[in-house]
C-alpha cells in the first residue's frame, strides 16, 4: 500500500447515512475517515435520488398546476421546454448541496478518501483510491454502502432507451411513448415528471394496486388524477419480455393486460437491491444475508461488535431520513452514548401529483392483522383551502386506538401531503389522542386543518367553519 491511515471511526459510503454518521462521530470528538467511491458526497439521495427528483417534480407540478387556472379565467400557452437548462438547473441544486457537504466535512476535520473500499481483515479496509492504494485500519467501522437499482435478467439494460432512475433523472429527451415498469414510488414520481413534459405514459404493475403497501383509499385518489394524464395503468400485469428493436423497445405483457406494445423509452423501477455483497465483508466476519442486507441490532451493530451498518444496506424502508437517524445512533453508540434506533414510525412520502404520504398503522394493515381502530376521514372536497387551490381530490385519514383514543396512523393524499404528514408523526411520537389533535387550534384556511377536522370526525364533533 502507498498510504496507511488509522481512524477511530471509518465510515464506508458517503450517502445520507454515511455522512451523517461521520459528522456526528467527529462532533463527538472522534477521529473520522469517510470513504466514498464517487467524487461527490451525498450518495444516491443527493446525487441521483431525493434531491434531483424533487427539483424536477416541482417543475412538473407547476406545469400541471398552470392548467388548473382555466376555471379562474387564466390560460397559459403550452410550456416551451429547454431540457439542457432544466438539467443544468437540477444539477445546480445538487452541486450546491454536495459541495456544502464537502465543506462540512472539512470543517469537522473528517478525512474524505475518494475510492472503493473493501474489507481486508477484521480491522482493516483497503481503498482503491484515485492516486493509489490506501490502507485504513480502524477501531470502529460504519458500513453505509446503500443500494442499487434492480435489473431484470434478459431485459436489454445496455440499450440507452431502457433506463433506471439515474438515467431517467438525466432527461436526455422527452419520449413520445414511455413505459414505466413498476408502479412504486420511484416509478410514479418519474412518470409525473415525464407526463408533465409531454410524454405519453403507460405504467405496468404486478400487484393489484399502485404503490403496494400504501392505503388503498389514498392510492385511489392518486389514481383518479393520473388516470386522466396517462395512457394506461396496467395492474396485475407482468412484463414477459422486452426486446430492443431499431424502431422501439418491444414489450410483451402477461396477465390482466396481456398484449404487446412498442415504446421509445422504458423506465425499469422495480425496486432496489442492497450493496452488502460487494464489500468482501467476510474478511471482517460480518454477516451478509442472501439478498445482500447486513443484519444489525437496535444499536446498529452487526454481528461483529466494532462494526456497525446503517441505511439502505440494513433493510427496512429504503429512505434517506431512516438512514440519517440510524447514522446518528451508530456514531453515538460508538462514542459511548446511550443511543438506540427505536422510532414509533418512519413516514413514507410519494412526491407524485397529488402527493401521497403515510405513517404508522395503515388501514390495510389494521384489517389484515385484525388490529382494532377507529378512524376519522376528512375529504378535501369539504376544505375551503383545497377548493381555493382547485384541488379537491385530497383526503386526510387518521386511525386511533378505540380504547385510549391515541393516534395509531395517518394517511394523506393531496398537494403538500408530504409536508402535512409531519404533524401526525409528531402526534404519534408524543402519544397525542383524538382530543389533543381536534382541540389544537389549526390556522384557517389551511390544508393542515384537515388533520384537525379528521380527528374531530373520529370524535363525532365536527363543528368548525369549513
Ligand atoms: P446511499 O445514498 O446509497 O449511499 C451509499 C454510498 O456509498 C454511495 O455514495 C456509494 O457510492 C457509496 N459506496 C458504496 N459502496 C462503496 C464502497 N465499497 N466504497 C466506497 N463507497 C461506496 N428517500 C427519501 O427518503 N425521500 C425521497 O424523496 C427519495 N427519493 C428517491 C428518489 C430516487 C430516484 C431514488 C433512487 C431514491 C430515493 N430515495 C428517497 C431513497 C434514498 O435515496 C436512499 O434511501 C438513501 O440515499 C439511502 O442512504 P444510504 O446512506 O443508506 O445509501
């Protein structure tokens, strides 16, 4: 090796889990090395995930919203779209955040090594860095290597017309006809972007609902809106084969919507696979399961006492806010603080148009598992604010424990649902009940008062001025 480094804590992977863990450990006085294979920190989330997708989705939402103003006597000409500027605008947001992270690392004296790291021994990682090999010995290690998009064997993934989410975020063009394989959050978010830009979208989903796992009432409200915007939503349908031809990607469908079609572009968004198998973890004795997940306890500790793992690679919902919280716990445990990853819930948000957000128990789960609940549902068609913004498709649903009246779960669909769900997460963590939420004075007219109204509906005492 050309260079030897010793670290009290080495963090492998510079995504939201990794950089949060590194910064927290440094703040707690530990000497930290952060290894990231790509030139910029931030991982999937900042570079090719949460942040660039939301920058594009904001643009898409405005394009769609502009169309709703016809009823107020304002019409706009169809948008003129310059993809190069759009891409540059999105990249600028990403760059600002990732360079910010580099500055924060420097400030904390976190040593960042760019290169791919692999275990070589129980207390040593080897890094193929740009300017030679680096050997890092460590007291503690935090594995934060994240996940990658799942590919389907036999699909022409090498053809540039067959995209994963990273390719789709590059918006190389606006296809006339586009197929989205997989109706989960990532697929539907990218579909929102391309539909707003003018592509004709088909979505194909194996399960009998979009966004499997989400409450059906919420998904129905979303579906009602996107059905009008997309060509076809094919549920209970499987892509049997996909072939690249010179005039398009030929797809054969099996199941409820059996048939064939040709597309200019296809987005494959059928899930993400953990990167746990790529680290030579066995050299350190770290257990990796058959899927590539690394099992951990509530301290984020693997089966090896001085090696921790966090984020997408440990399983559970693959979400940035889960990764960052786990990162803090791992760093604090290493520093000797009594930390534990023990959230009552991890909220999920689809930044589609309308947005879909949920947390805690869903009604689908409650029914499947025979959990008793009371519910309060407030349709946004009765919200003055929702009507004022021409968006009455929304819904706020709260579930309560019939005995204690404490909140068990919440689901919201409508514009800004992702912002609104935060209040219900706090309510759950604080053990708030129906009355706490119903009697808290919410500002009028807002969308957040629909949470208060839903609690009052459950309580059977809605009297407010809508
Ligand atoms: P990652 O972000 O995957 O980071 C892992 C890092 O480790 C990467 O930078 C990788 O290069 C590096 N690495 C891997 N192996 C090595 C190695 N051997 N050596 C050195 N470096 C290595 N989540 C949300 O909460 N909200 C959203 O809105 C959202 N939107 C998304 C949109 C898209 C299109 C995608 C794909 C994902 C989205 N996610 C979202 C999920 C979110 O991006 C992930 O949950 C999050 O990035 C996981 O963080 P992480 O730190 O575990 O891993």
